[in-house]
C-alpha cells in the first residue's frame, strides 16, 4: 500500500528543506514545529498545519521527526500530545534526529506496543544535502518497514542503507561523527606542521588529498580553514553535542575511544574562544593555538 | 637539454619497479644496490651496473636514490664513494626516500657547493603505485631543476607537485603520514564502536564512506581490517619509522601534535604483539585490544 | 547556638560510619536510608529512625546527605518527602555526596528560598577515612554557616577547608579526582616501562616515591597493583562516575582536559573486562593490555 | 679496599656541587670539564685539574661523569682521550647523567672488556639536592661494585637504591620522569578547572594535597605556577630531552605510553612560546592556553 500522507515534526535548518522535498515529490504533508512561525513557508507551499505531534500523526501514514536531542525525541514521540497519542496502528514513525541509540530503542519499543513501527534514520550531508535531497540516510529498523517507507526517504536522500535493527542507525551516525572528527584532526595537525615548517599548506592539501591519506574533510573543509573561512558547514556546538553522544555510547558499551575523546577536548578549545557557531574546520585553530 | 642518462641507487620494494619504469620510458639507466643480488633483474632488463653511488652519479645526468632512512641518504649522497664524489657539475640528485626535512636540506646544501642540484621527492602510493608508475611525488627544490627533471619523474609518477624549496617535499610527506595515521584511527574507533554495539561494521563503512566522513583509508584499508586481511599495503614498522620522523620534526618546530602522538603509541600496541610486518590497517586491533 | 540534633540521609559504605561517628561525638542523630535494613546498626547504637528525608530534617538542626549521584541529591533534597518539606527555617543542609557543581548550586538556591542554608561538602579519604573520622572535607557555602557546622564536620573529618561559595566544594572534589586519576596513570606508565624493560617495578617505586615524582598513589596504590591486589579502595565504576562529572563540568566551562579524558577512556578498558568493582589501581592493567 | 681518589667529569649545574661534596667528604678529587673555566672554583677548593677524561681516570679509583646526553657519555667514556684510555683495571666508572638505557649498557660492556666496572647512577633532586648532598640515586650495575662505591655515592646523595643490572638505573630514572610529567599534568588540569569554574586554585591545592590525590608536584611546583613563579627548578627543555629518552625507550620495548606522549606534546606548547628555560610548572599554562 503506497504511502501518500506524510507528517513532519521539526522544521529547523534540516527539517524545513526535507519537508519541502516531500511536498515537491507529491506527498500530502502535515507539519508541526515548536515555534509555529517556522511553519508558514511550508504551509504557503501546500502543507497542512497541525496543532501537536499527535495531530500530525493522526493525519499521516508516516510521521517524520527531525529535532535536536534525545529529550526532544522522547517528548514529541511519547510525551503528552506526542506521536504515540495520535498515530494509527500500522503507521510508521521515522526519527531523523541524531540521538542516543538507547533512546531510539526505547522509543521503538514503546511505539511497538501500540503497533506503530519505528525507523531510526539519522542523516548526513548538512543543509546543502537536505536542500538538494542528496542526504545519506542510515536506517535502523525492520526491513519491511524500510521497504514501505523507501519512496518517502528517497524524496529526501540519495544513499539509503539499512544498517541493522532499531538503534543501529544511530550507532552508525555516531560512527560517522567519530570518523569526521578524527579526519578533521588529521587535517588540523598536517596543516599546522606545514605552517610551522614554513611550507604552504595549500600545496600540501593538493598533493595529500590525491593519495592514500585523502579524505572528504581534507578536500572540502581543510581548504576553507587555511583561507580563514570558518562559516559552517556544521557548527562546532552541534558537533560537540554529537561527540558527547558518541562518548556516552562508548561509555555504555565499554569501548575506549581515546582519539575521539581528544577531538572532543580540542573542540572545547574553540568553544572557549566563543566560536561554537563556527564551522567544524575551526579545529585547525585548536592545534594552532597550542603551537603558538 | 633533455635528460637521457639516469642513475638509480636503492633497488628495494619501491626502487626496483621505479627503476624498471625508467628503463621502459627509454632512459639509459645505471643502478647500484647495497646487496648486489638485487641488481640482476634490472641488468637483465638493460640497466648498467655500477660499483658505488659515485660511479652511478658519474654515469648519469640525474641520479635518484630510494633508500630507508636519513642515515642511508647521508651515506649514499655524501659518504665515501657517495654521489658527491662522482656527480658532474650541473647534474641533479633526486632523493625519493622519506627522511627528516633537516637532513634533506643539509644534503642539498653540501651538494650545492659542488654545483650539484638536489630535489627531495618522496613518494606516496606504495609498491602498487611504484609498479604502475602512478606515484604521487611531493617535490622540494628549485622550480627550474624540477622542470628539467619532469620527464624523469613522469616516468614514475602521476601527480607531481612542487611544494616549496628543499626540505618542503619531506615536510609534505610527513603531513601525508600524519593524515594517513589519523584517518586510520578514525576507521579503527568507528569499527570498534560498531562491533561493541552489535552493528555490522561493513554496513557502517558502506554508508559512512559515501559522505562527509569518508576517506581513502575508510574505503580501502578498513574493509580489509574487518575481513581479517592484514597483508600490507604499508607495514606497521615502516609507518612507525615515518611517524617518528613526524614527531621529530614536530619537536624541532615546536608543533604540538597530540593526535599523531597517540596514533604512534597505538601502533606500538601492534608491534608489541610481534605484528610489525602487518599492514597499517592493524591499527583497528589496537583499539579492539583496549576494549576487550 | 550549638548544634545538637543532626540528621543523616544515606547509610552506605561512607554514610554509615560517618553517622556512627556523629553518635560517638554525642550528637542526637536521626537517620533514613532508601533500603531501610541498613538503618538497624545505627538505631542499635542510639540513632532515631525517620520515615522520610522530610522527617529527618524536621527532627534536626543540621541534615546531612551522602548518596550516589546528582539525581539522588535532587530527590532527597527537593523531591516529594524531601528535606525541603521538613526542614526548619535557619536549619542547614549539608550534602557530602560527589555531584555536579551546577546541581549543588541549584539545590542551594531552592533551599535558600525557604531560608534553609546549604553547604556542599564532598569528602575524600575512602571508607577507611570515614571510619577513622579523618576525612578531608572540601566545603562550598557561606563562611558563617560553615562556622556553625564545624563541630559536626569535625566529628567526621580532619582537614576541613572552605574553598568558596556553593558549588566550589564540588569543583574542588572534581579537581581531586582529576589529580587522582592522572597520578594513577603516572604509576601505570612507569610500572609498565619497568616491566617491559626487565626491571623490578618494586625497586622503581621505592626510589621514585622518595623524590620529586612521588605521590600518594605511587606510595599506596601502585604497590598493590604490582602485587596483584586489586581490592578496593575506591572502585573503578565509582571513579568513572566521578570522571564523567569532571568531563561534564569541563564541557560546561569549556576547559579542555585532554589528560583526564584519556584516563577515563583507559578506565573503560578495565570495565570492558568486567572489572568495574576492582580498585582504581587496575588502571595499571589498562596500559599493560595495550603493551601485551 | 677503601676508595680515596675520585675523578669527576662534567662540572655543570649538577656536577659542580656534587664534586664539591666529594671534596668536603675528604676524597682526593681530580676534575675535567669541556669548557675549562668551570674548573677554577673546584681547583680553588682543592681539586686537581686534568687535561682529558683519560687523565682523570688515570688519577682515580672511581671516575664519575655528569654530562648532558647519550652522545656526551659515549664520547667521554669511549671516545679519543676518554675514560677507557686512562682507567686502571679494577677501577670503576659511574655515570650520573640521564641517558638511554641502551647506551648505558653498551658503555658498560665496552669497559668490561678492559676490566673496568660501570654503574649507571642517574640522580633526582635538582641543583638543590646536588648542593645539599641529598640526591636520590638509582643505581644499575653489579652489587659488589655498588658496595665498594657506596661511600662515594653517600657523599652526594641520601637515598641510594640498586634497582638492577646495568641500564636499570637509567630505566628507573625514565620512570621518574614519566611520573613527574603526568603528576604535573594532574596539577595543570586541576588548576585550570578551578580557574574556569571561578574557584581559587590555592584553596584547592591546600585540600587536595592533603589526601589521596596528593603529590610532590602538587605541593611544591603547583603553588609556584599559580603565583606566576616560573623560575626553574627543572627546565622545560631538559624535561623534553628526558621525555624523548622515555619515548625512545618505550618505542624500543614496544610499551605504549599514551599519557607521557601527551605530556611531551604539551611541553612543546610551552617551548613554542620561547619558554623552554622556564621551570616545568609552566605545563599549567599549556592547558590554560587551550582553554583561553
């Protein structure tokens, strides 16, 4: 049975363009946002407006949320006026936020008792990917549920991979942040050795990017840093929020992550300068600071 | 004046195929190796054999070395029977080894006094790149000298970038090892969080590689590690040798590199298991060890 | 006005002997514990038993708590049936737990509105110090309140230092855990270099303890570790709980603590072995693990 | 047979007062120093002056050296005009420098072939201990040789411990520097969390020093740092020299030392400010820098 009616909760920097892409793809979209002013552009584009997450869910076969943290997800999914109060049996709740894997599992279990399926489906690709509909989406949950929701996800993303049962999507998103953070540290240390050795880091990036030490960060964010462009991209404060989820998950699974722990401490050096809203390429300056 | 006669000192895993590619490209090649047995295949392929680095240099317009460490380069370049004793004025010495930037500068200065130009030209790409003639070559030295030697380097590599004066090639190679090491640590920590969380790391690599946290290491070496394939690639012992050059250079320039220092300590955890000849993807096991 | 009646909430490994020392010192003591069975020995020794934290506070001029974490303190102080519901105006609440400085400040503010003073007074010295009445007590709060409560605190501790306003006691306790953790890492790395170099670590401890690199940990816990005695002392799981408070406080104040972050990751390596109830000297084995 | 004639090579900040104490104790002392001007005060106090290490050794039953690094020891012991050329069979060479354990063993073996015994006997306690004759001396070598030399060592030090065969003295000295460095990092992180939390670090040091997290560094050097007194004590540049010996020894024995590696990188942050001659308490500022 093809999904036609989709709900969307959370119209921030990521959620708003994701909901817009659902409209463009022809879905009937009902939206809700904590501060109602953000719904106007979506409503102007054809979305219906609901008065609560429960009302969103009541109007939809698939309800998506994209909010800030674990507490927000618990509230919009399970709290008073939450999805659980409005959602029809056999409907689906997809959470695209980045939250603790444990919370994703807990929400899925609570919804399952009402016969509502859940997918944890955090995304990667930033606001650019959200607008372009080219997000990478890492999905945890039941394969059949994913199959049913695939047209919905394909309206928002390009690489959609089921990585395991509920919670696994969040685990993989955390792995994504581990790798992103350490790849940035790689760029930061390489750039600083160049500078302190009197070598132009732009030349270094050119040749190192082409080989076995290349990475997306080295090709894309490192050049911004050496040109003094610290516009996000992805903000340091949000990266820190995610790295704390990583370190919490590491703590619960007893997984020592000494490199990621170091990266998180170094991002604090940027936050200490009041630069939490700079892009993550600012990590280059944490190493620079130490060596000045 | 086109270069025709090229000398090659050091016919190891890298040097032998590099010299072979020079023969294939039509250069007249004279070779020397510390243990003479390794010269036979090259001689069979048309190379002349010399009795010392000095004799190699005497027979060539451009003399290349590819040896193990700073001490080796000082010996073949400046020692008794070294390049400096045989090289003609206006000839060029190109060192493709990975050594300390300071030693590269010192050798260049000593040769300059005899009117011999030098390029430090360390390479990246492994034995596969050496055989295929697709190495990345990071060149420190005079632009005109590079221009003159470009046909020689193009017989061995694909991406050839002048990164600055003498020593800069080595600095950039060290940056390459910084980035490679930390990108591997990124893969190691991500894989271990997956495993300890009960998520298949292969699925994680698939989706993370596609996005902003992707890297060559994540796409190429990480899959080997999760499949238990520890064949080099690039051996842990050699990586450690290079990381010690990095940390020495960081020490001399007062450049704090806390991430790279951590990576080097973790590679020691692999060496402690007697696995110094495994490929560098073994770093995944250093993190695994801690969390077991 | 001299304090005579003291309440005590939380009769665990630390709280029980602290309350017993108050009885010995001649105070009239009223006690409460979540699981009531633990009150019996105190009641047998002369304490009165109350039915809730509020009842304890109603019977006392000074009410002390010694519980596990921030949530517990919020509950016994401010929750239903909590201290705030029973405490008399001008009475004092002293919390000896180790919790987040922010929570200590929040509880103090809530109590101040009912004219109840608070001291945050975390302790150091372990169960041995609690029994012997020789704890170090780091006090945050108003100097006059401390002056009034000094006879009470002196019944439990030997070194009692006011370190600042509310919250400061907890900050200093966190500093204590930072220093303890890194001093243990110092011992761990020194012992492992000895062992891997074939030198008897007992000889090393003997001479290093005597000089500028000496510490309480090196003199007291390190010898236990090299003798294979992992009995607590202070358990790894509790240390980790405290180190997470440290890292949370560091996060909120943007204070990069790369060493402490490393220590916390290494304690996870011990927890991964199911040894969370070993004493903290087990950190020696985290370094040993890496080098095996 | 009681030792009467003692030679002393290397009259620096440590060596000069050590040699003076030998004179005071009644030994006949012959001295040599690379820059001869430093011998004058000792000669004025009764020492004989020799023209080379060999001449020193020829005039002595026990010859002591206290020089800067491994290369210096090799030179004065085994080089042209070195101890080996002048020393009598059955005489003893004691090296009090801090050098690589491997070099200590190598020198001992070379001397043993001429029937000269060696002790590696690095010291701890700084110039204050050297003047006061209260050094801690960690001795590697044959027990009977130590027994014979004990009166000589007792003229210079207070705690004299044989820790194993040749090289073991140096291993233990390296352990001393591991522990000292990490204990300093403990102080640095604790002080910075205090400051960023608005708590007076002097109060913190007072109470933390008294308990299980106390250390010599916390009691002695940390107060200097918070008072802005960076006079050595022991200079950052010398500490770095020693930490590199530690990391070299760790490398050779495959002993991962992630904490010490971090400490060494942080000392580089101080050297980067041109403060290599400050006392090691400057490490407090490396953490401060990061958090500013």
